């Protein structure tokens, strides 16, 4: 699996279903044996050039869904061809009354992929009890310049003694954590929260423009990428 995804700008992290189910509400439980191995898939800044642009330029994009969503599904299906007996849960999937099928940020934390910073962990809460504050995962090398994409359930692989790896607490100072959550919740569009730590790499200007554009307005950007590939 890593051989398929690594060179495309993805990272993968294993976890046991039990670890995830132990920390989420029952309605979010994954219906598998507790020792079943699941793989958290995230995209790094390199994914845009190594996976997304080649996907668009290959002619595989249908335009029926968001370009990134189609791209991720395209590569996950390649994994499925190599490892047939799997279930794939995408970050955008919902069930019932718009309930997310999986809490991706919890999965990222439990797998050791990225640390999930939340209001409930702040000792000196500056926002007040009633204010809802969204949490955020921070990657030890990419800060906020990454995205959680999917979880692959290896249905027939149970590993009772899978070693648990703690996520890196890369923002250990509580004042910095407060700054991170405040930036995210009060002015997320300026993306400053993504630079809460020094990073190995961040999104290119082209990639920033793409993600800052509403999905419904991205068609010209997609066409530009496709046309650039045709001229190459």
C-alpha cells in the first residue's frame, strides 16, 4: 500500500479499530473486530503536483464531483485493486442525519499521524464555557499544511499486539495551543494557524489558490491544469 501512495504525496498510519472506538461516542463506532487494522491516509503538500495534477491530465476526471474528492477516490481504488478485501471511508462521507461516518481527526491522533488539539484540553479556557471551539490536527513536519483524506479498513487483518505510537505533541505550550485554536476559529481564511510551527513544506501558491477557491468556482482552475498538461 505504501508503495502505491508514498510517491504520490500521501502518508499512511496504522491503528486498531479498538483504539478509535474507545474514544468516540458509540454512534461513531466502526463495526469491525476490535483488533482489525485500519490505515489513516493523509495528503502532504506534494500530493497536488504528484497525484492531483497528473490525475486531471490523465483524462480520468469526470467532473461529477469535487476534483480532489475524485482524485483521492481514484487512487484509493488503485489500492483496492491490489488489496481487494478492504473498506474505504472517505473524509467527506456522512450517514443518517448528516452525521460524519468517521471522525477523521480522532483517527489521525489515535494512529499517531497528527496531534488533535481541542478546547477540552485547555486548562485556562479564554473563550468561555458556552462558546463552541473547533479543534485541529497539527502534523509534526507539515503543521497545518496537510489534509486527512480517508481510512482504509483491512477487514481480514487482525493484529492484537499492534504497537501504539503516540502522536507528536508539536505545540506543547498551552498559550500556543490557545493561539492556534483562536486563529482557526476566528480567522481561519488567512491560514495563519497552519504555520503554528516551523514546517518542512507548505502548499504552493497554485495550490493555495485552488483550495481558497470555492469548489463550485474551481472549474477554470481545473481546466488550466488540464490544458497545461496537454501543452507539455
